[in-house]
C-alpha cells in the first residue's frame, strides 16, 4: 500500500471525497514496469545518527559515543573516523574493496553474500568520487581496511551495541559494491468523481506493489530494512499482476470500493509551528478497500486539512 498525496484545504472536502468513495464502482487502471534501484549512499555522521535513532531509538550522542569506541577503542579500531561530513569515498579507496570484501564474507553473517565481482560506482551519483570530497576533511564511515587481517579477534572485544553498529556500517559498505536491486512495479489506480462547485473533480486512489526480481544489494541487509524511516505497511506485492496473466488484466477492470473512512492524526512539526491556532497539522487519510479477484487491494488517498 502506498500513499498518493494531494492538497485538500478543508475537512468538509475530505469528507466529501470519503462519501464519494463509499460504494463507488468503477474501472482500475493498471501499469507494470520493470525497474532497478541502486544502493543507498554510505553513512556520514548525521545519516548514521538518524538511522540508529529510527531503528533502535538511540540518541545522537549515544550513536556517536559507540561509533567513537569502534574507531579508537583499545583493541578495536574497526571503523574510519566517525565524525564524517561526506557520504563518498576517495577513488583511491577502490583498491581497498577486495580486502574488505574478503574479510567481511569470512564472517558468518555475510558468508552467504556472493560478491565475486564488486560493482564500483564512481561519480557523485555513486560511492567513489574525489570531486564530492573537495572541501571536506573526512570521507564516509566505513570498515577500517587496516585491521581486516585480525578482524575476528577484534570482534570478540565488542559489546552488543558495538556489534550492532559495526554490522550496520559493514552492511552499508557491502551494499555499496553490490548490483542494483531489480523489481517489477505494479501501480493500480482508481479515479473517483467528487462533486465540486457544480463540477466533478477526480480523487485518485492508488496502490503500488513491488515483486523482487534480483535482490542485488538488498541481500546485504537481509531482513533488516535499509530505509527504516519509510512509512510502515508498504506492500511488497499487490494482488493484481497483469504482466503475466491476460485474464487478470481483464478482470481488474471492474471493482467496487466496499468501505471508506476518514481518520485524522497530528503531524509532527518543529516547535515553532505547533501553534494550534494555525490549524495546519491535521492530516486526514481516506482508506478504501476494493475487491479484486476475490481478494482485497488497499489504496490510500491522503489529504491535508486545516487552514494555511
């Protein structure tokens, strides 16, 4: 399930859309594309702190403290300088890839990864770029190539939190030199006419699903989510996949919205924008369920209510 966002200024308008969607019968539009996605950028300190906060509830100070111990702790020194302000590596660090990959894949947690031919992505859109490091003192946070020979012994000295953080940094590095993630994306939309000032405007409900074709870099993260900040509940599959079954493509044409409801929640904003008199922080989500081939397909139409 994926959100499709638009701007609705009033709660009355949001309720009108919900009322129009309730019991609406109409066609679905279905598109299928094969896509690919490159790995995330490497960590600088702010990105590392954000990820640890989202994933484990760590404060920024706690993340920095643990990273510092991994960097210069007695008998550790497992990562590069943690106060990094860049998310790229220097191009001469390409030479370090074989040694780091060999050491990482000796570890039980990464032994299943097949990285016989590392993918080197150069330039600002990649991971190795001298130009991206101009004017900064420290490159991205990665495993320290200088301690790979006795990596296993050093790992025995780590606390549980240190192991957790080191594994995250290792996964980020390995993902960066693995192939793209390839998937088939299916987008199903249904437009619901909504009366507006004597005319009809369409509110589009949408569900998006992905069917993995080649795991690529995502294999480095396993069951862990490399993007912990994304909205929970996003579907990895949808019930309609017309790319392989012409009958499904035809049957997907007529559906009924069985139910629609309106839910409001408060959107978190910086303290300066928490003045309730502004009335700008209420979000209303209209959820509807459409029956497809005997199953259910969830779609979300997200509206923003309240005055500017």
